[in-house]
C-alpha cells in the first residue's frame, strides 16, 4: 500500500491519460465502418446503371448495397404485366439469410432492384452457391471480401467512385 501512495503522483495522471486515449479512439471513429460508392453508367442518361455502396472496416467489406437501374420502357409491356413476369437478381437472392432484396417500379419506365448483403450474416456456403459477376453487383465467392481487390475489379469494368463521377459530370457540363 505504501508503494501506491508513493507513486500516486505518477499513477493518477497515467490513468487519466489512458482514459483520454481510449475516448479519443472511440470518438474518432476508428471502429465505425466507412462507406464508398462506385457506379457505372451504360448510357449517358443514366437509365441503365449499377450503383454499389460498400461499408467497410480496414480492407474488409462488411456490407454491400447494390442498386440496379434498368430501363424496361422499350419492351412496351404494361407495368403490371412486367412486374408479374420480371425475374432479376432479386429473385435469385430473395431466400438467402443475410440478403434482403426489393424491386421498385415507381420511376416511369425504370425498375430499381435493391440487393443489400450483410457479410456477417451470410454463410460461406451461400456465397459459393450464389456468387456471380461482381461487376454486375452480384455476390463474391468467398469471405472476407477485400475492398482493395473488389474496387480494382470494378474500376477495370468501368465503375467510378462518387467523387470521380461528380468531377466527370462537372467537366461534361462545362
């Protein structure tokens, strides 16, 4: 006990310093996931496009949200009939635990498919079973999913991040 009293002048400030370091790390967001959005336009108007948002920590992707915008107006099919017969990626992934899917026909002539994948909830077996072309927003083949390699693959297939997309649009408008 005498040792604690003798070194109290050093121990108390060191304890407060440790608490301040822990609070700084927590508040700085080191442990919170970051977000990057990549998109690809097949036509200048942006009617056919893929927008993929990755939530990641370090190099590991934790969640993937894909929005596929497809023009169905050219089929000349009534909306109700098209809804009934439509089989997109959402039908492929709708029964998988860790994947939520939806279709939105509210935009005139455009269907928006949304596929949200939580890599913490999806099993390795399902990834292997349902994997597809990553450049079309489909699932990768294995976990953990690397942001660096995924981003490299997508850029190779014509995707750009949202900052680059904004710069390209600004340059085009001028």
